[in-house]
C-alpha cells in the first residue's frame, strides 16, 4: 500500500493512484506514474491540514495543486446528484488574464451553466469515480462532443477526475492552453487526490 506523508493512504485512494481503473489517455507509462506520485505526496499534507472542510473547498485545494503543477489555464469543479443527471459547475477559476492566447475568462464553463452528463461520456465516466485526459486534434475525434467543447473554450487539453460522495457525484476538471504541460501524466494523481479530498470532507 502506498505511504504518503508518513501514513498509509485510505484503500480507495491507494487504488486510485496505483491502478487508476477507468482512466484513459493517449500517453502514460512510468514517467506519468512518477509525476502522479510526486503530486500526491505534495498535496496530501495540505488536505490533512483542513479535515472537515466543505467538499468544494477541499477539491479546490486539489485543483489548485494540479493546476500549478502543469501551469493550467483554467480549472473547474462540478457536482451532480443521483436524482439529477445534470452536472452543475460550482467553482470556475481562470489562471490566465482574459485575452491570453488559447485561454478565456469563461474557458470550458461558467458557474451555474449546467449540462447533461450523458452528453459527454468521458466526463460522465470520470464523475462516477474515474479519470480521463483528452487533447485537441484536427483528426477524427473519438468524442466529438468533448472535442467541440475544447475548441469552443480555447482549451487544448482537458483532464478530469471525480468520485461519489453519498448521493453526489463530484468532478474536478483542469483545462490547458498552449503553455500548459501535458495533462495525461497527472490523471492518476488527480483521481487519487479527489478521492482523498472527499473522504475527509465535512
């Protein structure tokens, strides 16, 4: 079992980091695993310092850490319930100033712009406890809906991971522009940290 910050990770978090089931990307390998492990080590202490905080605040801590690690353009957090299949963004943060190349102040989504998860299969799967990373391509896209959202937002890459907590499904998404480092390498770390953040949320 992986040990972070001097203690074993909870089983569901360790599984997210070591096996990353349900994840998908076009790159990975040992280097990606090393990056994910380093990011988890650097973030778990921060989560341990705020046990019982609200889920959205703990997830924001994770989003900031991952965004800083890859120099992301934008990140956002969304939540859905079992009785409502729509994902509602509850926090959207743009790291670039409006007008920067490849990034917009409303990159990807704005708060309160709900959308049906079943229209975005990869996001839907991630919100159920998986992760994925995708990049803009001029070739035939595997998921036209999600590729379209990248094009419309000005983002060149998107990584997302989620987890269930009671009747809620939470999702954290990180958006990239031309200056962001590849997101696929941090997918397992994002998924593990989302699980850790929700496990101790108030």
